C-alpha cells in the first residue's frame, strides 16, 4: 500500500484501490461529489467521503466512521467494504491484524 491504513475510533480504514485489487472489484470515483460507486450482490453501493452512511441497493446503512481522502488516496472502512462484497472480515486482536476472506 502506498498509504498506510488508519485506525479511527477503533475502525480500520484501508486504501480503496488495495481492497478493490484484492477482491477483484472495479470502483467508480466521482471527484466532484467525492463518491465511490461499485456493484455488490445487494445492488449498487454508493459511499460518499465524510458521510456517516452509505447506500447499499435500496437500503441506507450506517457507518461507524466515514470514508476519507488522505494523501490523495480514498480510505474506506474495511469492515463495511468487505461485508458489502460478501467477504468475511476477521479481526485478530492478539496481532492487531485483519483478515478478509
């Protein structure tokens, strides 16, 4: 990763490109609205930087922490992105590491 993950209020934010490449997902970025859009099994997902909710299909989903732009990179909540793509996110407290399956 060219930008280190952030720990914000107990939540991990990762560079979106890293997550997308790992899970084989294409994300669309709208610079003007600071919005990321991608497809999941639940439908279109829309995540706007700085907002504490995201749209997943027809449902509004609360986020513990919003996504943000840091050092020119989009950082997103790992658990939200992983789970919205039907991946399982596992936290290993003893090593302070996360695993996406």
